[in-house]
C-alpha cells in the first residue's frame, strides 16, 4: 500500500495495535518517527490477530472485529495499491 497524501509506503506490524491511550499515537509521532521501526514500536501494543498500519500521516489498527474500507474513495485514509 502507498499513501497518496504523504506519498510514503504503508508499513504494518503483525499481532499489534497502536496505543490510542492518553499519551498514545498522534500525527507528530508518525511525522517524527516514520519509517524507523524501532522508534514506532514504542507505541505498539501486543494484540493477537490485529495489525497496526501506518504511513507518515495516518494510522489504523485492523482486527477481526473491526473492518474499514481503505482506499482513495472511502473514509479519511488515502491508501492505494502501490503495485506488485
């Protein structure tokens, strides 16, 4: 996946969720730490079966109980297939 807003690849962390708590992830966290995996893992929580996704400007946690359409025509995410 690639973001059409920031023009960066979308990275993911398996069996993980973004920490959305009081001191959790926010826009500047990704602007300052993307794409350094070690730095981004600081706000990743273990979550069996979930996957944490991010680019430099957006982030989402997907799990078996949450479903969201991801693409330029739906929602606030601007993630599209970057090719194979």
